[in-house]
C-alpha cells in the first residue's frame, strides 16, 4: 500500500488549555493558572476533541488518525 504524501497527512496535535480557553504555554514550575482541558484539532478541519482528561483526548485522536 503506498504511503500518503506528507502534504496530505493528517495531524492532530494536543494542546493544554486554561479555564478561559487560552492555550497553556507555561513551562513546568512557572506561574500558571492551571490546565483545565486538553484539545486536539485535526488538520483535516473536520474533527476536534476536548476533554479534561488527556488520555481521553489521546484515545480519540488515535482512533481518528487511524481511520484516515
């Protein structure tokens, strides 16, 4: 089976989010208001997953990317 060209591969990076939905870019130990959720958005533009539990986002992300 041929591999999909890199330009058309789907990616869904997971980002940490604060309660006000701003991205958490703090390093460990810095003053941070706290991470309240995790979000993964696919580059296909048709899929997004959000949860307060990172493992739940990782599982749905893996399922989405596997079925692409």
